[in-house]
């Protein structure tokens, strides 16, 4: 019987349908449980509003100088953009002035399909706004390294070498360093900060309490689970709490009554952090940061493990 899957993220509130990660796991026979790990606080929205009003111009007085693109690597940065678009749309006369400039002609570079989908939804919500992104690129990149290479190639023919980079409070230097070495200029603007959810343990207890205790291994009465991490900062924040509810590798507790868990990561950055900083054994790393790649990777791992166990039984 398939294991339960604990998704350490907030479920999507997309009006188009169910959460795509939960849907992907259900399709493969895994009952999913999503528990929010972090709380997001928006930052510098007034500065972001100033940027949006320029409609892609680098300097308000010089409309010929425009950004070569905007880099958005998280849904939280997308949400900050949405909030500002909403605020601007509610201002009298906003967007009604005659102008050839809009953000629709500026490329927006993303690292995965989830971020691309979130950006696309802004255009769907505000179809006539000059402040929404429409040209979205880099969806298949998957990692910061690949996105950097894509951007460098994509803007090589552009007259502008300056990109707007929307960030949070915790950022690796992989992308900025690669772009800087290629001669591109980054204008970074922090638009959100994350903090540990004060309700995580309470939400976790509630979620676990609603899951039937039926997914057990043949050799133990402990429940079988997958725990999926989506970000290093979130992993660090919840690790102490998870250890009170799950038997997480490499801990060896043969007679443990805790829920036995295998660990998966959405990508290599989170995986490296789990292994090197938290000393957690990561069984699966998604080939791409998508619901399908993640759920299929876990399904393939479980299938391979089951075949190995069956082979040993036959051999004995």
C-alpha cells in the first residue's frame, strides 16, 4: 500500500482547480497532506510600485533605457508583484493613459513551471493592465545554474544588459554571480521575507490526526511516510518538530513507534542542505521542480525498493 506524503508547503489556492502537487500524488496512489511551514511578509512594496509605474523603463526620465528582463524565482515574489498590480489597478485612471510602454514586452525569467503559472495568473486576473507580465521564459530551467545560462544566452542580442531581480531575505549567490561574470547588471529588490510559521506544530498535529493509520510496512507497526522538502530555510525551521513525530533517516530505531519516513527534495539546492547541514538521508531529488517529476520520482523509488525486496524473498 502506498505511503502517505507530507508536503511541507502551503497548498495552492489556484482557482483553476486542486493543488497540483496534491493532485499529482493522488494520481499515483499517494494520499497527500500539505502543511504550511513559513509565513511570508512583503517588503518594499512602495519601491516595487515605483518600478511598476515606469513600465519597464530603468530611469523614469529616460524611457529609451529599459530592463533586459525581470528575474522571478519564487511564487512569493510573484505574489508581491500581484499585490502591487492590484493596488495600482484600484487607483483612479490607472493604466488609462496613452503609452506604448508596458511590462508585456519585457521578458520575465523563471526557474520552474510553478513560478511561471503564478505569473501567468496575474495576467489572467488583470487582462488589460500594463503592469502584468506576459512574456515568460526559462520555465524548463529547473536550477539557478541552468537559468543563468539561459538568461545569458537570451539577452546576448539585447541592447540593455540590466535586469531587475526580485528577491527574498534568503538568497544564494549562484545566479547573481554567474550573471555578473557574464557582464550583466542586476538591480536587486527585496520584495518579501520569510519566517517560521508559529502554527506549524499545531497544523501538523491537526493534519496527522485526520490521516487514517493504515499505511504500515510488513515488518513494523509504524506508519510509512514520505516527507517532501521544498526549501532549505523551511527544512531548517521544521527539523526539530518533525523529529518528534517521525523516525527520519539516518536515525536507526528498530522498535520505534514513530512514523517511519523517507525524505525527498524538490531540487538539488534543498537536497544538499538536508544532507550537509541537517545530516538527513535524501532518497529522492526531483529531476525537475514540478509536481509530476517529484511524484514520479518517489513512485519510481518505491517501486524499485519493492522489486529489490521481492528479489531477496525469492532468493532466500
